[in-house]
């Protein structure tokens, strides 16, 4: 993604695997089964770190996978409010 100009900032958890997804396409219809893996462990420290905040301040738009809605809704709300308050 960085080749297209997207700056990615992953939270890394060395004790858990990253997420995986199985996709099935049948007659033009897509179905998926997802294990969000380490992304279940998104923590406030990652989003409030100096590096992450600096990237958010330079960003034109912010994107977070919706898979985290069920595991860290409050953190995503913080990012959404930041984006709203800062025209991102």
C-alpha cells in the first residue's frame, strides 16, 4: 500500500498472529470468513503514541477497518471525533 502513497501504521502484537480472511467467489457473489487476529488487541497507547498522532495530523483522511467496531468501539469513536474536529 505504501507504493500507492498510503501510510500504514499497524499495531503489532508479537504474541498473536495477524488477521486472516478466506474469500469465496461463486457466480459473481463474494462471501468471506474473517479472523481479526491481533487487531482485537488495538489499545489506546497505539492511537495516542507520538508517531501515530503525528501521522493523523498530516493525514488527508483516516481509515480504520470496521472489524474493530466490536472490540474497541471507544477507540474508534476517538479517531472519528478527531477526524470530524480536524476536517479529515
